[in-house]
């Protein structure tokens, strides 16, 4: 494998987030994990479908993410659904904190991945979509698909 292929390896993505939310901004954060959590992630076990990020004072935490217990773990295995601290620069956290206080804004994890040997979480600053926004996005995708088909037929 090439060094770039080893550098980035996705564990899980939140597919529903792009459908249900309008993503205004993305931020790459580190995450504080125990040893067995990392082993479980390396095995590809993680769920962020119901997760969100929350501020506690000046710190940012990931709440609702489930990393199942490591199968070969011992008595020091971790708790699957605990809140985990996200690591980012203080200024970025303060800037996002101001934006989240606005009405209708939230932080949703979009992806968990390995970058080298480190685990990263891509967090998106999101605003919920209305039903008509979702319908318009679907219409736009259908129109784009039909235009691509027409251009392929002409070739």
C-alpha cells in the first residue's frame, strides 16, 4: 500500500447527517479514547448515527456515540456509550460555541477515521433542513442525473 492509503482509513460515516442537515462548516477534531476503544475502532466497530457534540464549559464532548466493548478485552474494558472529549484548538471551540448558541444550530459528527495512528472525528456545524429543502435537494439530484444521462447518450 502507498503511504497515503495508510494515512487515512475511514471507520464510520454518518450518512443521514447530509440528508437531514445543512452542513455549514466542518472541523477535524481529535478524540480522547481508552486503549480498548482504539482496538474496537481498528476492528471497524462504531456507531455515530445518534451522536452529537455538546459544550460543557470551554470543552467539547461527543455524546451518544457507541463504541462496543473490545471482544478480547478484560476487566478494564470501556463503557460503550460514554461521552468522550473532543480535542480542538481553544479558538476554534470558542468560535463554534458562539455559532451553536444561535437558534437551530448543532454540532453533528460526520465521520470517524484514522489519520496515521490517530483517531479523528470530523464534526459539522449543522442547521436542520425543512421537508421542502429535502425535496428540493432530491429534485436537484434527479435533474443532475438526467442531464448526465442525456450527455452520455449524445456521445
